[in-house]
C-alpha cells in the first residue's frame, strides 16, 4: 500500500475539496484546490481492500480470521477477545471512514456536478458495499450524518442497521441508473485509474447487482426475500464468471508497495499469525465429522511450509504434521510463546501472493513471493455458493448439488487465476481440470448426496469457508447467518488437543491444554476513539455474544 505518504495526501485532498465550491477549477496545477476523481478512485479501492484484510497495517480481517478459525494468533482475538482499543479494529474503521467513505462522498458530489455519472456510479457502489460491511460488523454505525463536518455535524449519530440496509439498496439502484445513463455530457470515463475493473461499466453493473443479492440474502432469516432474489437471478446481471469477480487487486512491490497486506508476514520481524490447525485438518481430511479422508488439492496453494516433512523432531513446536507447523486456538501449552519464526507454516501463493509449497521448504522472506494477490470481495464462486445455500434452505428453487459442484469448480479455477496473475517465478502446476481436483469434487459430491438436510447445508457452507480463505470478512457473516461451518470448541475435546501421531519428524508431539474463556462475538465492540470522542456514540456493548446485528434471528 501507499502507506503514510498517501494517507497524508488523502487528508490534504479531503481538506481541499471540502472547502472548495468549484471542484473543476485548478488555477495552479501544483497546488490543486480539488483532487480529480481519477486520482481519488484507485486510492479508495486500495484502502477498501486494506480495511478488510489482515496484515501489519491492521484491518478487520486480522481478528476475524481467528474468530472463524482459519488462523490463530498471538493477540486479543485468541479465545474471542475483542478490545475496543484493539489496533486492528481501529485501523479497519479508520480506513473505511477516513480513506474510503470520505472520498467516495467527494467523488459522488463532484462527479454529479460535472455530469461524470460513471465515476459517481462507481463511488456509490463502493460506498454501499463499505457501509454494508460496517453494518454487518457493528450493527449500528454513523450513516445519515457521517462526513458532514462542513455542514456543522461534529458528532454524527448512529443509525440502526435495519434502517441503513434499504438505503444501501436504493444507493445501488442509483448506481445502476448511472451505469445505464447514456448522457453525452458524460465525458470523463474511468479507465486504468479504476484498479478493480479498468473502467468496464458492465462489470460494475454486475458488482452492484451482486451486492444487492448479498444484502437480500443476509436478511433471509428475518423476512421473505425470495421474490427479490429470484428477480435478481433472472435479470442476468449477477457476477457470472471468475473474470467478473469483484476484487481489489494488490500488486508487487514496485515504485510503491502495493502488495497484499497479508504478505507482510513474510518479512515481519516477528510472525504472529498462524494457519489454524482446525482449518488445516478439515482440508487434510482428518476431521471425523466432515470431509473425512477427503484431502483438498488446494493445500499447497493455500499454505507454504518452511520446513520439510523429513526435518528431524523439534521439541519447541506445539503443532506439527510433517512440514505443517502451527499453534492451537486457546493454547495454554509451553511452546505457544516460543519463537519458531522460521518453522511456522505461512500463507501461500493463493491468499496473499506468497510461495507455492513445492515440498522443498526454506525460510520465508520478502523475496519468497511477490505479494500480488487480490482481496476477494464477491467472486463468482461466492454467488454459486450463495445459490446453493438458498436452494438448500428452500428460499429459492433449484439444484443445490449442481450449484455446489459449480461453486467448487469456480473456487478451484480462481486459485489458478490468482497464481497466473501473481508473477511468481516458480513453476506451478494448474489445478483446475487436474485429476486431483476432479476426484476431490466427486468425493465431496458423494458426501453431499448421502447427507441429511442439515448436513448438506453444513457441507455447502464449509466448502465456502474453505473457498473464502484470505477473504476474511464474509465467513464471519456466513457463520452468523447459517451456524456453519462448525467451529473449534475446546470443550468438545475435554480441553486437550493431541497433534497428529508421528507428525513431528516421525515422533509424537505432546498433548496441549486449550481453553476458551469467552463466547463467540456476534458483533464487534465500538472502537475506543468513537466512544470517548463522539458525544452521540451509543454506550459500549457489554456482551458481544448477545449483541446481534439486525439480520440475525
């Protein structure tokens, strides 16, 4: 990312534009009174990704990945901790409000005045998506009075999420109208300054429609959304290919550092994020309740092992299975805090542009990968998984098994797409169409065919959870809406976990004591800055498990 220098630039840009009445006049190009939409847009898009991602710069995904047992960590999120002063919550909130929403409002205002309706439409889509994330995470957030300092509103009120959602759908409808506007006055058209779709308005229209689909789906437990969902499906305007997926691209380290924030673990002075053993064992086929003996061929794309399976026994490692090394959620073991910097398994080429695991091992560093991997907001596989969920839940009609199969195939195809765009110097085999991928899909289909209704929904949502690895926010929504996937609970194992037999260089690692001191948080705490400085902020939540967002039953 463009880090501090661009944050300062944006702050200056906001100040200049907010005080300017004529947004299209720059009397001195070296001291502009306004920042063009073409300059603001790529920065908005990058900060949208950073707000949701995980990494040293913070973001909502850092802790949510732990809540959803895709990662474990040293920090508040272990055992479901959620401090109002947590750095990651604060960064996610600030990136969203300061760097995304403040500037989308600038683009909407200036582009509407200038007749640049395509820019206005794009900004409305990003604004609607960002606010939907904030509502989904917090419940009530500043909306109707946000970004109105010029109008004299210093302390914006918090609006209820159920009042915000309909306004977001209306905003998306406005964006779609902008995209369909053929006005001849629309002279400034986005191009390469649009990092997401390179100015392809048809793809933006599909993104807007797909976000509407997501917002309706999210409410299916509290209202009848069948007719509206079917209308969107029949419109033909949902994302319908991997190439149309709504994603924030992150590139390699060039003139500016645009690498995926999660790649920062490769060059961190102290690595603090670890792949969850619970997630890993489900992908390996070790879990006794789901996908038993079904190994996922995406493993070497998802994870990079710094050590080889043949590396001798190391008594300092808490969890080891051949080359895979990690630490348990809620661990109380003696090895939890030991420095195993060059042994822990890293995020691979797929989620963060790291290294493909070819089995040769080697200490990870900044040169191990490119960091070129997108943050996936809504992919085609997401749409297909959601359709499978809706069919299985009797919200819409259709073939749930067929939708699940298509979703898994598209998820596998997305792995290849990310690998191809990563610029990796490694020789990496294609996954889509391989015999391993075909066999895997068939085995999951067979498991689905023999399952009862509840288990079928669990299979759908667990496969989506695996597919969403690296896109950390959506699994949190999916779990709170459906109750799946089944998450790790120390109590179900008597508070003691035993690593795989013979996994530590042919020897057994000792059992580990694990605890869970808090219940699962169904929403996030309001950040400390808001509670302490905004006079209209609500009282801090005292029980995050009972503090459900409006669409939860």
